[in-house]
């Protein structure tokens, strides 16, 4: 390709290196961007410190004693079932998963939150006493599934 004024392009941008430690007026004087004291401020100090950010990382981790067991039982209110299902439906954990009320692999406990007027046949891993009473009051059945 022939060179000429019609096909000139700008060259690579030249960035001058940082001039460190050239007085306070330069912006990088006094401590030269190394901070005050410590291993990393000294000459040859950077290579000796392998895990520089480890302490900050460790300080961010919560100091929870013992361990937490994630709950595998999810609560579903009777009022939610009233909204989602129709009269006479047989409600099982599988049906709750299909409707998007719970995630797979969780056990279900039915609680007495909200009103229930429809007649349901509900199979769950656990029921609160008040939920079981309100289900039976409407003429429905509450059957306990054995935990797997």
C-alpha cells in the first residue's frame, strides 16, 4: 500500500512512565505512593509478601460460632393455597412445586395464615394445629406424609 497524506493514521499513544519520588510538588513525592512504614514501603519488600489481601479478606468473614443447618422445611399458608388452587383439588408437594410455591427437595408445613373457604384434600409433611382445624372445618382433609 502506498503511503501518502490521504491515508495517514495516528501512531501509538505514548504514555510516559510515572516519575516517583521527585518531590512533593510532583504528586508522588514523600512516600512515593507506598504508604507509611511497613514491609511493602521498604525496598525489596513487595516480593516477600505473598498473600497481601488475606487479612482484609479474613476480617470480612463473619465470625459465626458453630454451624448453621439450612432449613429443609418450608412453610405454606392456607391463604396461599386458597388463591392458587380450585375447589376440590388434591394438593401435594409436587403440585406446590408445579404452581411455584416451593422449590423441589423441600418438606412442606401448612400454616394457618389467611382465610380458607374452599374444600381441599392436602398432603404435607406437617400441619399446624390451627391449620388442620381450619381445613377440616371447611370439609377438607389433611394427611401427613412421612418425612423421607
